[in-house]
C-alpha cells in the first residue's frame, strides 16, 4: 500500500501542499442509491410529497454540498468548481443518484462528486421520510475520475468515460 498523503512522517494529519502541482482539467463521477417502497417512489414521481418537489430540492442540495466540501471534510482543499451536476434514475424500488464535478486546478474533485451524491441521497430521505422511514441509502462510491498526475481511473464495472 502506498504512503497516506494526509499523514506526515510522525503520523500527524496535515493538508497536502499542492502549490507545485500543475493545473489540469479534472472530473469525477460518483453514484449511490436510495431504496424505498413503491408507494413512496410513486409519490415522488407524481409530485405528491408534502414537502414539495423532492427531486428538485435534492438536486440543489447536492450541488450546494459539492461547493461546501472543504467545509465538511477537514483536509480537503477549497476548489473553484466549474461544473456540478446531479442526476436521478428512478427505478422500480429505488432512486439512483449520479453526481459529476469538474474543475481545472491542481487537485481532484472526487470528494466533491461523492459529497454531492451523498447529500442528494440524504435530502431524498429527508424530503420523503414522512412517507417511508425504512428507506435505505446504499452504494455511494466513486465511478470514475480523470485528470491530474495519476491520470484516468474507472471502477471495474463502469464502462463510460467521465
């Protein structure tokens, strides 16, 4: 296993110095899903949730969260994001969330994409919990990233480019 970059030689946590790194175009794609009852999913599809447009609020929450990642994750650098998207795929028993973050800079946007997906999922739960408290959030993971010194990476079961 390679050395952990956020620990110094004494084992103390520190923020990685990225001042010498070149700016490159970077992109990351993350996903997760929330399983729910058919009734809850139907109510969301039909816009019948008491709190309003569940998907619109979750999309905005995910985008806002990506922009605040460095406030939430202690050693993340603040990043000027050029784009964040949050998309939904409504399936038979779940809503799948895909979040994409982009920037041009000296560090990647994996944490921003993961944060966007996670907060969008949490918001879906919050917006629909009156209908179904047994919803389950699963599978939050990085699907792909591009840019930077380490180049491109894709999950073994992901086939599309970020």
